[in-house]
C-alpha cells in the first residue's frame, strides 16, 4: 500500500529494477486499476519531466532519490503538483529531508519496512505519522508500527545494548528458505522467526526504530557505534550534503569510525569534529575523514557501503562513477 487506496485514474511511477522486492507494488497497482510507468533507470531530471507531463500520482522512491529531485535545477513547487503519495524505503530518511519535501508540497509521505525475504513490508509509517513527526522529530526516525499480518520481536541476547536487539519477524508472507541452501535457511529462520540482520528498538507507543544494520554496527574499543546515529548528526551540519559512516580495521581499537562526506564548499575536518562532539560521545566521533564528490549507490538506491569499505582498503582515494 502507498498510504491511500488506489484510485481510478492513478498513475504509478516505478524507477527500480524489476528484480527488486518493491516490484510487488507494480503488480498491486496494476491489479487495482492504476496505470504503471516503468522507468528504465532513475534520472532526476527525467523523473521530474515525467511527473509533469504524465501527471504521476504515486511514486516509489529511495530517500537518496528524493534528495536528488529536490536538489535538481529543474525542480520547482509545480513539479509534484499531481503527486498524492510518495512511498519510500530501502534506507533511512533524514528528518531534514522530510521537512524539505513537506515544505514545498502537500504530498503524503509513507515509509514501509521490509525486505525480499518478507515478500514486501511488515511495518508502516503513515502520512499522518509524518505530519506529526514534523513537530515531534523522534517519530520521523521510526519505520512505523507492525502491520496486523506480521509479528515482530527483538532478540535481546547478551551483548546487545540497552533496549535494542536484532529484529525478528514471523509472518505468512515470510520466505520458507533460500533456494538449495539449507544451511543458510536454518541460520536465517531459527524456530520460524526470520533474522532480519537489523538492530532495532520499540518505543512506548509500539513504533519500531531501526538503529542500524548489524553488519554496519561499528565496534570500537569494545563500544558499539551505530553508523546511522553518526550520519544523522553529520547531516545536521550545514556543509554536509550527504555522508556515510563505516568502520575500518584499527590495530588498537579493533575498528575506527570513518566518515565519508559530500560537502558544500570547503570545511576543515576540525569543524566537523567539533560539530559531532556537541551531540556524540568521543568514541562515536569519526577519527578518519574522507571527502568524495558523490556516494556510490546500488540498484536499490542505497549507499553501497561495501564498495566504500573496499575502496578505502585498496586506496587512499575513492573514485565513483555515479552521477
């Protein structure tokens, strides 16, 4: 679902590869009578033109794609005049990006949380939640409440921090296993619960928050550092256009926190360190800084952190071909 029922005359815009799990929305939209526009790839200028000329009403986008639309020189307040709803997922949506979009349009934003192994979404943050979240920023960090079709609990086994744990899901929509890989299937589905690989927590109102991917958690000097938390702080600096935080091997601390940043203009590392220290403990503040013209993205529109780790391991310079 994209926040409201499919209406007669809807035109749904889909810019992801059809092998992506989000493609189930293509079938759902078409099944309920909407026209579907399939983009060969995502180009922000072309997407803005398509929205205007084809009068697109609903879209599926990743947060990075939304930012690219707002930053494009052809964007103006009329660009999304026909758009009723934008459904996003795949990665975290920075709160300031949500506010930017809602400030220039009355589009309904909705976020879904899921993955390929779950055949789609199991939690949902509604347009109403997004509007309330503009006044209560903590809510915008949530991925929403679990859907009635899914059970979600946290594995708070020893070694997890505070009230966090790995997100486990049980649902009829969950996969039965990986093709011809019983070992991986048994590891992913102990006792019928899917191990998502995400670390999360619940608030008192039942909203689910994804703290980080387990593989993206950084352990420095025995302390857990959530890369997403550091990224949220960095994006609040006026010079930071985009960023990714990764852990790199360190002989003394096990891992060191490395920030890869896309900057507007020249900003010394010392200024970014001082900014981080206002909100983060010392061990969470990046010790290594890398500047880059744009972050590499995978086919789902997510920042490709594995590519960043490999590039930094191979060379002191990072070169990307993304534009």
